[in-house]
C-alpha cells in the first residue's frame, strides 16, 4: 500500500469512529484528488473547471453519504474511484451533447481509460484467487501471473502436468 492510501484509510476509519476533524481532512484531501481527476477527464471534451467542481461536490457528497458502505478490510482508493467514475458516467449521460464535438480519434481518451483500473483489477484477481484450492491457485499464479511453463508450474506446486 502507498503512504497516501494508508493515510487516507486512517482518516476514513477515524471518521467512521466519529472523529469529525479526520472526516473533514479526508474529504478535503479527496476533493483535491477528485478535482484533478475530473479536470483531466473533462478537458478532453472541452468542458471547464466549473463542471469539474460540480462533479467534485457530487462525489464528495456521495462519499460522505455512503461512507457506512465502505468495508474497512479493503483499500479505500478503489472504493473512492468507483464512486468518482460513476459520477462522471452520470454526468456524461446527462450531457450527451458534449460528445458532438469530440473527434473520433480522441473518443478513447474521454471514455475508455481509468487511472485505477490496473490497481482494481489486481485487487479483484487476488481476491478471487484466494477462493481457489491451494494447488489450483498455485498453478494459475505460476502460469498466468509468473509466466512459468506448465511443467515448471506443476513442479513448483507439487502436482502432475495434466492436473
């Protein structure tokens, strides 16, 4: 975990325990991050800082209102970015006219990329792999994640090649 993730999660947990000062600090720090995220996304479709600020306020309010749904055993930033992404999608749906001016070669920059997809995907994969039996998990990790051959994976995991 990054230092930023650790600090943000600590503020969230303190806020959930009733520490209003920590909760305010969390929302202020998240506001700065969300502002940069939305400005970057909206700049690609010719939208300005006012709309980014509206999205920041919507996302911060959603984080505040839905904070009870956060699972303290999980990382905080993927949860926050999921909320931010949904708020952006809602905004884009409400303002479909904004896509009329986006050149087709730039459309992927507006819609397709998410800054946290890799982190969220890695987290999801690890969580799903934990549900598998140990030898099956070992072999999948060895072949698909570590790039080993089937024979090497079988040897490493103590199973036969066909298994």
